[in-house]
C-alpha cells in the first residue's frame, strides 16, 4: 500500500468504524465480509479491506460506495476524481 491508499483506509475507518457499516460497504462492492471481518480495530479492518480491493482492482467501486454516503468528503472526492 502506498501513502494514498493508507490515507484512504484511515478515512474509511473513521467514517465506517462499526462492523455493520463495514459490511454494508463491502456488500455494495461485492466482497465477502467474512474473509476480513473479525475482532480487530476499525483501522486494521479497513487496511485489510483496502489492500484486498487494491489486489482485486475494486478500489474505484469501494470509493464510489463510500462517496454515496459521504459525497462531500475531500479525501473520497480526490480518489473519485482520479479513478475512471
């Protein structure tokens, strides 16, 4: 992960800190939540999710799902502008 993906994980952990909201975002991206969710901090959970999305080329979908709930968030908007 590079600096910008680490920052994305940090932002997502702040916006979606609980398991239910994490599951909702993961489902909208098409990821299986049981692979990643568990007894871990929101930040560690989102690091794992962003890492998996990066490997599966799903970061644009992840950002779009988060932007659907927080369309004015500056970090999400910056990510949204850089993805096709």
